[in-house]
C-alpha cells in the first residue's frame, strides 16, 4: 500500500510539472503553493517512509521533502535552460537527508525520465551523474538496482529537431553511458566499483 501511495503522489507531481511546462503563467512556487492536496500527500508519503529514519530526524525528513519538491520541479523543467549548479548541490543534499527522502527522490527522477523530452531526460541524467559522485551508498545501490532506464536512455532516438537535429538524442545517449560507466565499471571510484559488485549480483 505504501508503494502504491508513493507511486500515485509521484505521478501527480509529474503531471503538475507537465502542466507548468505547457503554461506561460504558472510558476513552480505558485503551483506548489496552490496545490494543498498534493502537499498533504507528500507529507503522507514522508510519514509512511519515516520508519526508515531514526526518530529524531523524522520531522526534519517530512519538512525537507515538502520544501524541496519545487526544487525538483525546477531542476527537471522541460526547457532549454540547463539545470543551475546550485540545484545539483541542493538535490545532492536531499539524497543524503534520509533513506525515505532518498527513495522519494529516486522515484521522482525515474518518473521524470519517462517523459518523452530530450531536455527533461538530459537534466535528469545529469542529476544522476552528479549523484553518482555525491549520493550515499544506499541511494546508489537502489539506483543500480533500477538501472533499466540507463539502457532505455542509451537507445533513445526520434525525429530530428528542426534546430538541433539529432544532437539532443546523442547527448541523452552519451549521458546515459556516463552513468553506466560510473555505476558499473572498474574505472569508477572505489565507492561506485563496490556498488557495481553489489548491484550486479
């Protein structure tokens, strides 16, 4: 039941993100501020995940999750603007906040990765690249276990863009290969190499 609840909240977050991407008037903060039911649902998910967190940090975990949803929406927006460096740092902190927050972050990013947009895919993949070097071992282990998206992104293609041609598809595939290298090859850091062994068996 917990997984179903979390999945439905993440799906709704993704729908909100898409809504904002097709609107010229709705900002991230406005949508998040107006969507009371979604904020409450996020708190509910955080509460259900709080058994994975030590008692003193449960409240902090719930607060962090709700405060950082707009950050995730902004970092993975469907536009040509690159994700600002400070957002990579913020997302790195979210992944380290607690096991529950890390799990929610991973599921949200994987859901965003399903969007058929090169811009979104590139941003999400670059966030994963950053997290490969800054995420906690537990987060990286879960990322390795759900690595099907890497193969899918490595094969991503579509009709040429009128402006960029196939360059964006190539960038998606190249970034996915970077993640695969960081997670599963001997040339990665010692932490990532250990992750590769634990994730492949």
